[in-house]
C-alpha cells in the first residue's frame, strides 16, 4: 500500500540518490528526488514535503545549510541528514539545530526506517542501536 506522505531526497550523487529513492519507495512512501538544494527549493513539491533526506556535503548549498534555510523560511520539515564523511562536531550542531537524524553512508535500512517514522511522528523513539 502506497503512503501518500511525500519524502524529498536531495543528494548530488545520482547513483546514491536513485538507490535511496528506491529504498524509501520500498518502505511505502511517495518520493521525489533532487540533485541539489536549489532544485528542491524551486520545486512545486516543497510545500507538501513531509520529511527531507539530504546529503550533508553538496556543492552550492549543503544539507545543513538547506535545513537552516527551510527553518528560516518558516518550513518545519523534519530533516534527516546523510553523509559519507561523518563528523561529530557537525553531527552535534545539526542535532542541536533540530535535525531528526544524522546517518552515515551506507545507511542502515532499519535505522533509516526508524528515523523516518520518528520524523513523521514526533515523540516516537528512534531506538538508536549504533
């Protein structure tokens, strides 16, 4: 059964973006994927996005900057950041800034699913097993 909840994925790596899109669709969500923060911000899907999955390191606007921009613009979109280059300082700052989850690539499918559920239903524990 398809969930009409829209998840937006923003990642400049086309192969990763496409594999993440397929994974989240398999979890039952409706997904739109974008190669850059600018493409997402210019899209008609921005107002209906229920959760954002964004890469931390992207040219132009990073995932952290995208989250900050959305908050400053009044969009309360729960955001999950993913990165191939985990950094505890960036992670701690992002979590303090209200990021729902900060995940390292390759992302654990179960952990991502828990993060999505928690982001979409605030108050749901993530049960971090990392």
